[in-house]
C-alpha cells in the first residue's frame, strides 16, 4: 500500500515533465515485447542550384549583355534557359494603358523591362532605394553616415607633461667623434683627395605622344603641344624639262630670248637660270648657284611665316537642310505615260485647253498646228500655217474654242479649233464672223483681216510670244527684235491693236497678264517691270538676278512670279516681300527654256536643254506669317538632245490633273503622270 502510494507521485511527475504520455512498446501475437530500434533517416542535402541570388540567373531571358534593339525586327525577344524562343508580348494600345492606369492601384510601381518585354512590379525596398537615390541620399536603407565618434584621446589640455625629467648634460657637450670626422674631411679637402658629388647623366627624355595630358607636368605639356602642331616645310618643286641637262629644243633660248632674259630683273624672271644643253651627263659641271639657292631657301623657311589652316571635319549630309518625305508631298508626276508623235521638226510650243483639259494644241518647226486628245494621245486636227510656228495659246474662256497662233512671216492668227462641244464651236464661229475688221483706221501698224475660218493679224515684226488676258478679249504679242515697239496689246471685240510703250526699256523676252487685275508684267533680259494698264504707270521694277530671262509664269493670284533663265537659274519672285528674288535655284546644267505653275496643285516645273524636267513642290500660303515652301521632288527625262544642243523647249500642266506635258526638239510631245 505504501509502495504504491510512493510510486504514484513519481509517475505523475514524469508525465508532467515529458508533457505527454510515453508510447507503449509494441508486442507480438503472444504478448511479448518486440525489440524494435527506430530507423533514423538522414536529412536530404540541399540542392545548390535550387536558389542562386546572382542577377543573371534570375533573368528569364538568356541572350546576355547585347543590345535588345537587335531583336526589333524579330517576332521573339530572346531565348529562355531551355533554348526556346520568348515571343514578344502584344503591345498595349493607348486605351488599354489608360484603363490599366485607372484600375490598377499598383500601376505606379510597375516599370517596363526591355529584356523580357513585360512590366515588373517594384517592391517597397526597391522604391525606397529609388527615392534615396533621387534625393541624393545613400541607397542603402538605414545607413547612417554620421555614426558617433569615439574619442580615444583626452580633449582636455594638461598643464604638466607626463615625463618631466630634465635634459641630460651630454646633449650640451660637443661630440668628439663628430670632431674627428670633420677634421678628417678638412684634411682630405686640403690634400685634394675629396671630390664633390658626381653629376648624374640625365637620360634622354622620351615623350609619350598618346599619354593623357593630366599625367604630365607643365613643361612636358608645352613640348608635346609644340610637337603636335609642327608644320612641315613646303616641299621643293620638282624639276621640269627646262632643268634637264639635255632639254628639248623648244626649251633652249635663242638670241632674242637670251637678250630679253638678261635684261629682265632677277625678281621678274620666269626662271632664274638659262637652259643649257650637254651631250652627256659627265660633261655637266657643278651648279654654280647651288649654295645660293640653298641659303635662300633656308632664309625663306626661317623668315617667311606659315599659317596652319584648321579644317572642319563635318559630315556633308549634316549641312543639308531637312527635306520632307516625297511620299508626303504627292501627287506629282513620276513616270512617262506616252509620246505624241506627228511633227517632223522641233515642237516649239504647247498649250492645254482650260478647265476641262481634254485638248492639247502644239506648234512646230514644220509649220503645222496640231490638236491632240490628251486621253488617247491621238491627233484629231491639223492646221497648216504659212511659216514656222513660234507660239500657241488657248483662249482662257472655256466657252470659246479659240486658239492664238504666232508664226513666221510677221503674222498672228486666231483660229477656231472646231473640236469639242458643237454649240461652243458655233458660238466661236459667230464671234469670229462678227469681228469688225473693216472698221480699222487707215495706215494702222497692225492690220486685221479675215481669212476662211480665222483672223489674221499682220504685225510689223516677227512675233516671239502670244498670251491671253484672263477675260479672253485681250491678248498681247512680243516681237523677236530688240526695238521700242516690241509689245502690242490687241482687243479682239474691236479689232484694234495698240503699243503701250513708246520708249525702249530693254530687250523684251516675255510678257504676262495679271490673273485678276489690269496689270501687265514685262520681262527684259535682267529685269521685270509691272505696269498698271488702267493708269498707264509703272508700279514696280523687279531685280531678278538672272543674266538672261527666257520664260515667265504667274500663280493663280498674281502675287508670285516664276522666272527661268538661259544662265541655268530659276527664280521665285514674291511680290509681297520686295523687288528681289525669294529663292534662286540652279538645278539644271543647261539653259532653262520654260517654267509652268499648276492652277490646282502646289506644283511647279522647269524644263531645260540638259534633257530633264525638274518638278518642285511649291506651296504658297495666303497667311503672311508663314513662309512659302519649295522642295524638289522629281527629275523627269523623256527627250533626246539634238545636234544644236536643244532638248526640252516648252512645258505646261494639265488644268485638273497633276500631269506634266513637255515639248521636245526631237519632234515629240511627252506626257508624265503619277
């Protein structure tokens, strides 16, 4: 009883210490305890490749340290660790980016990773590091650069030293050993045995021309800079045939040349020696002026100053202006559509029917005026003239099928083409029949008469050009000769002609009416004058800068003039900016024969004898705060040069389409389309 009571508290205590009951030992089927030892398993060793903190192992893209732009044209952005391609993620549109910015509260934490093409979300620690770097702090979080300093020395100044022992007496008595050494030195000097220190031989200095200047002293810097800016002496001129010991006969002086050379001053002589001929090289004596010439050359090198010219190493392409992409300036003609053949000589002039642009009229050296269908390139009518045609011009009024023709023999004819609308042809015939040619004054300089289906004007001189006024009643003619009365203005409704100028202002090359006002532009070889026809006064005189004007054209408002010259120049005159050219270009290698400006599109064309037509994008702004734009966009070629170096003689634009038509000296007409 007592033993049981004694054991019970110990069992209870053991249970409390272990915290749980001890498991019972297993038994077999007969109730005997089995002696089973527990199997202890060794812990699994950690894999060293399960985690690696290096940056390169954390990257999903394994392309290495190469520019990511090499994959701009590829569908993938790199390769993963298994060698598989990493396809580029789809690019987010602006709408998706905006929605993500509005809906995702952690959008501000994301940054774009170029190497993987995805957005990475930054942790709080990374954001705090970025803030520290941006504010100029240490990137390490919690780093304190101002740790408390431990002062190991006392900061108090003591009055008494630590060791106050007095100096020993031996420090105040001269040393006998030093006295003996000094006496020996004095004796050696007296006997001449002692010698001073040997002078060190300085090794020659070798300068490193490629060394950094920061690592050199000032003297070395000066010497290196002097060597770098060294200017070599100019080379001696190579000997010529006259300096040979056996020069050709034409280099030897005769008696007259010898006398002239001897009488000329030394400074004025072309050569400072007299050519001499010897039979063999062994007979050539020593040059008596060798020492003198060497000495003079040394004086020239020493006394004559030389200057180094600093060249600017710049890329020529950087100096060119930035031009827009030609594709953004379309439409403009780019290719040859077809030729119109029929003339046997030069095609000197062409003109297009206004507004509709269905018909084209051309005049040639063969004395014919041909009317063409532009859509098909077929000649539908031919007029035979009595001489070579120099100019043709359609009437600008669309209801009249009139064509003005200037041809040799001092004649200007007004024709009815008879093509197009039948009602318009009848009205034109009626207009020609009602022209009062009988009412002209006796002794008139210009005579009007009717001949079959046309009006014929007998001019006092050969006519170079004929041009219409915008209303279709007036037209002007220009004579070839350089005379005072070279310009005539004709009124068709009254069959009258008058010369507005009585004094010669220069050799007139071309005239043009103002599109909207009663003004006339008269171009001489180097100037352009603008006259008011209503008041008969000179308004403005323009200085073109051309040496010989060959053609002139105006824009739709009459505020700009385009001039072509035989000196290969093209000038743009902006009448609102002054009397000098706004632009002067020289893109042709031969004379500019004709200039044309499109009525609908901002296109300008020039043709030249070099066989090319230059097309420009010429934008004219009505807003004076903006500058006009002029860009060359295309160079077209279609005609061959003749034996007299003529090629493209005239050009014009289609009124509604960006088509360019050119007339060539080879007898063909070319149509360029886009």
